[in-house]
């Protein structure tokens, strides 16, 4: 069989799922909510509806509420130096030392230039990735190296555009990535798309830019994602200046960033749509707190994340932090009181608190085709994603020089850093990226 056929056909001895069951060919190899809902109506016996991904696999009648949001259950082993803890700090790690998270299905397009794979980068090669998918999603056995190579080869030929393909070809010919010019700079654009590119270059390129997405291009922005934590998990502030500023602890070689999307999902679980439409707010997600130890013997505690909220009112659900005796706010790495986390992100792979809720910075080529967005499908549309950036992300990266000073759009609640016109222009550019 060709790589394409192997991608589309279930291996013998599996639960009947092929790669294409979730990476749907007609939908740019993602799993859209619309596809799941339509398939349940027409063919509820499709292998996609295997109980392993049902909301409650042991329920008398399984529901697929998460799957209908495009989310798939992923089981991850906890690193040796981590435990799950409850609100009081008691260790509650299950005997098998695994956690479950609900993840969106990313496209396999452009995977020739986007290693490592998964939202948390836990797979280095497409072969490793494919074998893991057969084992976990299709309950199958060992696949031959030959077939894994063929599947990898097929995926490496799926591109979002000729531009992405050209980058891959240059890399394959040994051109160093820093010598490859962003092909987007040579696109033929309309006036509006051109204006959108300007917005992109200011607001998005610092993290998502570059010919491949292996490197965040603006290192000042990058470093702001890493803050020094006190032993209690709260951010250390430099109180010698007024107002106090967080002490940074850059990780120069770490390309996985926590820019706050998992925290916004937590807020959605507690406050529904208060912070704008949250596509996954209606489905319950795990509520974790994690203890990090200095090593795998789990004897010396490093830090608990998220830290127990210390708030102005004393309620753990208050969004306003308490202020310490030096005038610095008391909150954890998301800069807000946070009671629990729905997904530890990269930290579940490295056991490093700096990777708490950090995710791979994905490529934005072809982005208009792959809604919903983020690791947990928390934004239903690209416009929703742009709104979140305008209100809650861009203003907090000061060097971008995009403070939230513009009036809220549509009479909304939060000030904006991008105007409606800038958003429309950006949307026009993203549609052709
Ligand atoms: C049950 C649905 C399902 C099936 C079946 C499935 N995948 Fe996936 N795939 C996912 C999910 C969910 C993720 C993201 C997981 C994560 O990041 O934790 C993913 C991630 C990937 C990625 C990573 C893409 C990136 O840019 O990081 C690749 C490549 C991939 N799958 C290929 C395959 C192949 C090849 C097969 C068949 C052998 C397959 N998948 C079968 C759901 C599925
Ligand atoms: C400070 C770094 C940073 C900046 C600036 C940034 N992003 Fe992101 N972006 C990320 C990270 C990290 C993720 C992964 C988050 C996740 O999956 O939870 C992400 C994910 C996304 C996604 C989801 C992709 C998918 O396939 O689901 C979209 C869409 C997106 N960004 C658009 C934008 C746009 C548009 C801009 C400019 C307005 C922008 N980003 C600016 C870091 C950044």
C-alpha cells in the first residue's frame, strides 16, 4: 500500500480507526465539530465513536460531547518528578501515574517543517508519532518501519501552500533555516491584505513568524514568557522599582511558550463566556494542580502550580490578587489568581515548572482552514482568536507596543489593542497566508 492508502486504511487488528478517521482529508486533516456531528447523525457506528474517546467511557450510554467539540482524550504519563495534588496539597496521583487532557486534532499539513510534533512537542519524528497514534487511538500493535516511513513520507508531502513547500525543499537541500527568507514577503497582496500583513508583522510575527516555526523570531517577546517563581509558586517581583515588575528567568533554547490560553480555558470553566466566547466552556475539562519535585525520587518539593490563590477578597474565585507587604501582587505564572489547570502543556513532558501550560507555537499558514483554534479548541472562529489576542494577550507583551487602549468592540467589556479595521485587515491577510 502507498503512504496515502496506509493513512486512510485502518491497520489489521485495530479498532477500525485509520489516521484519516480523525485527520479528515476533506477538512485539511483536522477533525471539525461539524464533521463529528454529521457523522454521528449518519453513521453512529463509525470507528470514530469508540468509547475510548467518549466523555465517560464507562457510562451506560456514552456521550461524545467533547468529540463534538473536536476534542480527543489524550492520556499522558506524569513525569517522575511530578504529582497531582488537591486544593489542600494532598497527593492524589492515580496509581497508574497518568493524567488525561482533551486536545484538538492538528493538521498534518506542513509537518515537513514543523517538528517536533504534538501540541507539547512530545514526538520527535513522524514515524514515532504514527506508531504512537496506532497504539493509543487505534488500539493496534507494532507497525513495520517500512509502513511508518511511507506514512511519514506521505505526510511530509502535504502542504498548506506552494510557499510552505518551497521552504521544505530548501531545508531538504541543506539551506540553513536562518538563511531562508520568509516567502510571505513576496506574496502578491491586495491593499487590505497588505495592511493586514503590517498588523501581522507587528502583532503576530514576533512569535509565529519565520520561514519555519521552529524559532520564535523576537527573543525579547520570547523571554517575557518565562518568569522567576518563588518557592510557593507565585511570581517573584522586583520591588525596587515602582510599580514592581516581574523578575524574568529566560530559557533561551525553549520554543514552547505559555501565553495564557490554557488559563483562559480555566476562566471559561469557571466564568463561562465572561471573557468572550469560549467554544469549550460547556464541556467539563480536568481540574488539576501539580506538584513539581527536584527529582524523580519525589522527596524534595520544588513548587506547586497553580499556587493556591491569594486574593483581595479571600475568595479563590476572585480575579483580583492580594498585594504583599512590598506592594507586589500575589499570583502564579498566569498573572491572575488561578485555582486549577486544565492542561499542564509541555510541563507534562519535561517536568519543568517553566513549561507549565506552555505549548508549541504553531504555524499560521493555512490557518483560515482549520477552525476551531488552540490546543483545546477554545476559540471557535479565527475572529474569536484574534479578539482574544486583542484583549488579553497582546497588551501584556509590552515591547509589542500594543496596549489595550481602544474602545471595546461591539459594546463589549474589555478594552482592545487592535481596532476593528486592524482586525478586518489581519483577517484578510490570514485568509491568504
Ligand atoms: C482518535 C483520533 C486520531 C487518530 C485516529 C490519529 N490522530 Fe493524529 N492526532 C490526534 C490528536 C488529538 C493529536 C494532538 C495530540 C496532542 O498534541 O496531544 C494528533 C496529532 C498528530 C500529529 C502532530 C501534528 C503536529 O503538527 O504536531 C501528527 C503528525 C499525527 N497526529 C498523525 C497521525 C497519524 C499518522 C495517524 C495514523 C497512524 C493519526 N495521527 C491518527 C488525533 C488522532
Ligand atoms: C507571545 C507569542 C505569541 C504572539 C505574539 C502571537 N501568538 Fe498565536 N500562539 C502562540 C502560542 C504559544 C500558541 C499555542 C497556544 C495553544 O495552543 O494553546 C499560539 C496559537 C495561535 C493560534 C492557534 C493555532 C491553531 O492551529 O489552533 C492562532 C490562530 C494564533 N496563535 C494566531 C495569532 C495571531 C493572529 C497573532 C497576532 C495577532 C498571534 N497569534 C500572536 C504565541 C503567540
